[in-house]
């Protein structure tokens, strides 16, 4: 038997990974970025094959990683985590710089950045693991705390979208939580980002929320939730 809660015990950070050039590019929120070697310094990034940014990484052979601040706004998470670059320009109105490889580097609400040249890629099923060698980087804010996935989940009540490598489909494990078994209480899912409002946890029936209530993750309206 596998307890799906064990997946939440693995430590992660939250980052924005970008690629492209000055004329076109994209970025996405990633929680699977880690250093794999020290000499030379190399980093791994996990990206869903359907993610628009994966095409840019393969085309331009480079990517950047921006380390997000703990105080990151829900607007930025929504833009890079739950919107598609095929539909919007994610960089519009934001502070973006371009590195040695000309890839876009997000500076807004970021503590540091890395720019890497792509040296390898591994197909691991639904995702690709890109390996990049560090070319340059800098600290943008030495005082603020970086955003961890644990803090994002517990404090900001964030959830992993279904194309994230850390998304957990609890139905696969055939287990119901205690709150799932509480009679008369319901769950409502945001159709935009996947956030689940659980009446058992929130202690307030969804129907009693004000009409102007919004999703705490992506800002979607109450009307964009559906019962699950």
C-alpha cells in the first residue's frame, strides 16, 4: 500500500523557467529544479512535453531559472503556472532581461537567476528532463526568503497543476482521506487552475461564500468552480 501523502514530504522550491529570445519566448512555474554537478555546475529542469516552453528550450538550446520570493503574488503564479503562452504573452508588462544566450530572464519577484546552456535532455515519459550548464547568474535580493513548495501548499494553499511532475492523482491509490468520508461536506474545483475548495477543511459551505469571492490561487470567479 502506498500512502499518497508521502509525496508532500519531498522538499522542492518554486521557480520560473524561461527560454526563447528577445522576439519570442515563454516561461512556466517549475517545482523540479535542482543542481546535479558542481564542476562544472549543472542544473536539471523537469518540463512536461506539452508545455510550450519545452519547444523553446529545444529550439534555442538554453534556459533560465528565476528563484521566486516567498511573497510572490498570486497574479505571477497564475500567469506562469496556469496560463498558456500559446494564448498570451506572459512577459507583457514585466521586467525581463536577456542573458548571454539571449534567453529571457524574469526579474519580477525573483531572488536570483541562473542562465544555462542546454547540454542534454532525457525522455522520462510525460516529461523531459533538461540538463543545462551554468553560464552566468546573480543574486537580485539577498534579504527575502525563497518560496518553497511546502510553504506554497500550506500557507498559500496552492496546488500542482495536472501537467506538473509532482501532481498526485489520489484516485490511483484507492484511498480516501478522512475529510472525503465526512458526510454532507463537498469539494469544489477551480476549472482554471485545479485548486480544490474543501468544505471539511475550510469550515464554510461553498454556497455561503460571497459572490465576489475569488480563487486564492489564480483569482478565478466563484462561478468558475464546479462540484467534484
